[in-house]
């Protein structure tokens, strides 16, 4: 859709324009009408109830008069205007002698009821809540209602759309949607703020948890490398995966046992019984007895041997051979 055909919330169909009859000796046709009465506008496609503050309204220089809000269809210009609370905003101007100005004049002569549509952009927008009221254009208006302050008329247009019988306000067309003029959207509810804060807290929590996981993973990788160095052994990929997935207590126990068999840690003093017990969830890693016997069987001394991994068994065999 072309940009100029997109709906615009600052365009308002407000009333009829009178195109004056041609006068002898005058080259240009003139037009006049009430651009805005000062009353509340309703049934607009974007604003529920809206009123323009006439006291702060701005009209500077000659205002373009277009056909259907198209900048390429220039039909004339507004030369004079007046503003008061009784009659509202009235305007008058000249039609151009080009095809668009001529079209407006000829259609009007044939009885076509041209409607006036105004594009007004406010310098500020005031939202009045349902439990409040506001004085605008000499009258008190009950909320909810929107007030345009410092409205500047950018252009008026001759439009073929019919006006609403009650309010003389229907949808027009033009450019993109924005609830405020020349400022960022500020109408954020407390619920939206709370939701944003909660989402931010969850993101911070997840980031902290991921950072902690990475720290632990890096630390375990360093510990496994240190254990390989201490044992002068290269672990298989399967062994590394098992060691990585152990909790801290299980990894510490496994490291102690492997270092003890490799001679890196002293054996318990003579006469002191070793009380280390293999955790139940590590039984699959310690699946062979150091003596090569079957799990659950008694040794020659009648005491059941601890079960260790194949790596631990290899270290024990090396020590016995030495």
C-alpha cells in the first residue's frame, strides 16, 4: 500500500466546504468552510473521543489544500482563517487553475458535496481519565477524552467521503500510526512494567546460572587434566565423560583411589583398617576387583576387596610388577 494511502490518526473529516461561484473579472475560484467547530469528535477509527484546543491551535502561512490528502494532487491553498469558541475554526482560500482545482470546482458546480478533512498534528496530547474532567473551548468535558494541545494544521483536503450525521468525523487516510506526536510512546501500564522487570530478573538469573555452570565445567576439566598428569595416564573419552558427569564428592573419592593405587598418596598406616566405601552410584565405574576376582566374592584373607575401574586395576598390576 502506498504511504499516502495508509490510515493516519491525525486526519479528521469535519464538515462541508462551500465552493463559491465564479465571478466575472476573477481568475480564481474561492472556497470557504468550518474546518473545526470546537466540539468533541467521536467515532474516529483511532481516537474514541477527542477535542482540539482552539486557544493553542497553530496556523502559520498559507495552508495547502489537497485532493484526498495526496501531496501530488494540489488543488489550492488557504489564505485566511479565524478562530473563536462560537464558530470554531473557519477558513477560506483559492482554488488553483490546474486539473485538481478545476475538478473540485466543476464537481461542486454539478452539485457534489465536497467534505473538508483536516490533518492536525499536536505538540502535546493530554489523556483525561474517566473520573476526571477538563475545560476546553469554553466547555467542561467529562473523561475519558483526549485533548490535542498546540494543534498545527498541516493541510486541508477536499474529500469525497461522507461525514457522520452526528459528529461530522469519519476516517481519512495518510501516513503511519503513532499515538503521540514527535515523542516516544510513554503510555506503559504498571502491569507491563512489572512484566518487563520480571523478565529482566529471569534473564539475569539464567545468565548467572549459565556462568556458574561454565565455571564448574572449566574447573572439572582442569582437575581431570591434573589427574592425568599425576597418574601419567591418558584417559579415554568414555572415562572423561564419566568423570565430567560426577558430582564433586564422587570425583574427589575416585581421584583419591586412583592416586593411592598409583603411589601418589600414602597407604593407610599399618594396623589401621581402610574404611573408604565405594558410593553406590559409582559401582559401575569400579567394576573389577583389584585381584581380578568376581564382585561379591571373598578374598583369601576373608575380607571383601574394594572394586575399582579398569584403570585402577592396571595401576595396581603395575605396582605389583614393580
